[in-house]
């Protein structure tokens, strides 16, 4: 029993403690795919899909669903790109409209 247990321990210790977890290919793809979104703080420069997915514009439930579908191969990179940029653009425009309405309308308080 002691021999068997000492055989298993180094194997599991080596798998768990050898540094940071390896990045999945789908995750690396999202981190290295740069898009240009002319909205919010992203206006005028490229940003990775990964950063867009984790921005304040993407609700957590949407982010989880998109990541799961992309990882499972049910969404293509192009589809993820279209969905994410659309959500970010619309939410940034809505925020800008709300801020403008609050400034223009003294009754908005």
C-alpha cells in the first residue's frame, strides 16, 4: 500500500504544481484576435476579443454562454466576433445616449 501510494503522489503533484495552467487553443485564439470597435473606451485602437468579452459591456451570463459555445465548436470565430462587437457597440451607444439625456434634461434627476 505504501509503495502504491508513493507512486501516485508524485504523479498528481507534478500535474498540479508545475507552473501556470496551460492555455487552451480556443482561449489563445480569442486573446490573439484583435478587432476594432468604434465604441466606448475602445474607440480608435484594436482590442482582443478576450478583452472585449471581459469588458463591462458584456454581461456575465452572455460571456459564459459565448465562451461555452465557442469552446464546443458551435460558434465560429467570425460569429463570436460579430456578436461581441454588436453587443459592445449597442451598449456603449445606450450608455452615451443615457448620459446625454441626463445632461440635456434637468428633470432627469
